[in-house]
């Protein structure tokens, strides 16, 4: 499957899943009390924390392998079953103490069901690896959506039957079973694969380094909140966290969907021959910055009205830091997907030490700038991400050996697109009607004007998106013509 189709299916799965989750949340809110939902949240938080061990299963190792033998697949099955069983045992043993700590026997029941659910996940582990490796994102989309629908249906049905918080846990189990069935049906060769516990050293080493990368990245987030809470104050911490959540939501709209196919695409290019990763990398940077930079520009312009509209007047101060967070969040898109490049090239140690070094630098910046309040935190956020981009630009350029001018041209086109969108949106925001219209209406008009400016800008700059839109339009027109001929 082509990279473009992979991204389209990945986007469709993500947004479809979000719609299912949103609708399920509305239904559950009417069937369960906040206390009952809180019981499930405790259980889910506990198993999510423990499930970080799954990073050690190192799916990326098998996805990026030049060749996968039957022994490799058996080793992948062995690792998945080993950690699935380990997580299930840990969760089951902790169910009683956690329930006692929260003085809620229902927590133990929820954790027990979630432990069983973790035993189901390894059934489709190898099949998931093969689907990703072969870039079968259409199959992954249908499996993900079917799993989400099954999970939602079971959870809502049991909640309506007064099963309480455990209904959500049973829904999780049902969703895992649906995923396992989908994986087995799509990849029959993984159905009766006998697990092996030999030759696990290399996958576990890669998984260990990637786990360290995840811990270092999470450490940066937690360090910021801890230091801000101590040096600036809890009120400013809440304002900072609110602004960060809005910025992260914008990133979540496009980033994960676009990056998910990157690792298997890079791995396939690396298997095909040296140098083939560079065009894919430049195309992905163009797609990500072509959407991300305009989106962050719009958010920075509408920061204050949007925050007041969504959260109320007490949160207005959060708007003072949001533009800086938007700038800081937009900068890393210039070299993304760096993580997938280094993983595909098996340079996970380099990735780990980069993350650790950047974590130390980030803590130092927070220590220096946090004494200046929220504005200082905003400056630290921007400076930290400038350092981040400098480090990863150097590392990725060295790994892929591309000409900087080619990447600079990608940045130039996306920057022009972002500037055009920002100018159009700013004309609405600070124009004669910006303060007269209700915020929702102004946002809708701003979005429409910004979309038109985006289309015009990508056409004038001959952005990467132009080719994709033209090919999609031509493909759609060809299908319509074929259908019209059949109907005649």
C-alpha cells in the first residue's frame, strides 16, 4: 500500500475511533454515576502504567527487520505472550491492594477483568506486526473500528443492565477479543504460531532503549509540571496545564495519524535500498508542517477568545502563554518524524541519549526561567524546542545524508502557507466584525477563510499537498466515470 493511502486509512481510523469514543462517553455519562466512572478510571490508570512494559516487546524491531524468518515470528509471539502474561499477573496481584487503598471492592473486580483482557492482546500481536510491516492500513482501520464498536456496544449494554463500573472493563475485554479475531482473520499464518523464547536478546535490547526514550520524554512533561507547581505556584500550574492541553489537542488532530505509517514506510524503503528513505522523509515533513504550522498559527491568533469561550473568564490568563506554546510545539514538526527515522535505522541508542540530554537541558531551562512566571515558562518552552530541533536536525541529517537545501525548500513552502493562513485568519480576528460576532460564528468564518487561504497558498507554492489532491481528484473522477458507464 502507498504511503498516501496508508495515511488516509490511518486518519480515517483515528477520527472514526474518536467519534465512537465520544458517542460512548455521552451514553456512559447517562448510565453511570461519576463515582462509578471514577472506579474504572482508577483501574484503567493502573493497568496503563503497568502496560508500559509492552514497549519491551519491541514491535519496531520486527517491523524494521530486513528479513523475518519463521523463528523471528515465533520469537515475536514469545515476547508478546511473555509480557502479556507478566502484565496480567502483576495487575491481578495488585487488584486487592489497590482496591484496599481506594476502599472500593469494585476496583478489584475491574482490575481482574482488565487482567484477563491483557491476556487476549498477545493473540493478535504477531499479526499486528505483520500488518504494520506490510503497510496494510486498510485492514488495521477495519479492525480498529470494529473493535471500538464492539467495546462500545458491550460497555453501554452492560451499563444499561446495571453492571456498574465493571461494564466498562468487560467492554475493554470484548474489544480486545474483537481485535484478536480481526488480526487472526487478516493474517492466517499467525494463527497457530508456536511461541519461542530463544533469540530474544536483540528484540529486548531495542525494546529497552525505546522504553528509555519513552520514559525520558514523559519525564520532560512531568518535570515541567513539578517545577512550575513548586516555583510559580499551583494556580499558574493549572493555567499552564490548560494551555498545554489545548496545544496538544491540535497536535493530536493530525500528528499521530500522519506519523503512524512512517516507521513501516521507512523500513520498507531501507530494505529496498540505501537512500530511498530521504524522499519519504521530505514528503512527510511537508505534509506535517503543511497542516501543523497553519493550525498552530490559527490557535495562537484565537488563543484568548477561544480559552474564554471554552473555559470561562477565570482561565483568560492561560491565553498569555498559549502563543508561545504554539510556537514551541510547531518547531519540532520541522524535523518530524525523527523518531521513526532513527528507529528504522536501528539507531535507538542515539535516540535515547538525545532524549536524555534534551531532558537535562529542559530541566535547566525551567530552573532558570520559571522564576519569571508564566511568561518565563513560555520563553523556556520556545528556547527548549529550538535546541530540540537543532539536535535532531543534526542527527537526522547525518543519518539520512540529505542536502539541507531540500529540507529548507520544504520549510519555505509550508512557512508561506502558514503565513497566508495566519494573515487571512488575523483579518477576521482583528477586523471590524471580529469583536462583534459571537465567538462560535467568528471561529467558523475564520476557519472557512483560512481554508480558502490554505488552498490558494499550496497551489501558489506548489506544495506537496497539490500533487496529492490532484491524484486523489483524478482517481475519484475515474471511479465516477467507471460507475456511470456500468449504470448505462
